[in-house]
C-alpha cells in the first residue's frame, strides 16, 4: 500500500501557521503564483536561493527548527520509508 502525501508538508504547515497564501509566498519570492503552485506540487524544483530565503524568513519568525533539509528534502525520505514499511 502506498500512502499519498502532499509534497512539502512542513512548508505547507508554516505557510498556514502564518496565514500566508500562495500569492503571499509568491510575492515574497518574487515569483508568479502559478510557478509557486507548480513548485508546491513538486513539478518544478525550488532553487537554492528560494530555499534559503524561505528558511531565513521563518527563522526570523523564531522558528529555530527550520532548515533547508527539513522544509525541502526530508519529506521525500518519509515517503520512501512509508512505502517500504507498507510492503
């Protein structure tokens, strides 16, 4: 059994916690809402500068636990772990 998981769950959670829409996040990064939508669906990769800007923003909000690894990469290994354990 494969468990479906939306990409970037930690990032989605932070955006929700701070009441940020994709429009807000897009404006912050200087990108279009459509491009952010594609990135959040994992159809287009986030650039390193976008990752760093995002981490710096949330660290400025006192989210000390935030790292590039946790926001942009750790969720991928979680999917693999769940797929393997479900077999």
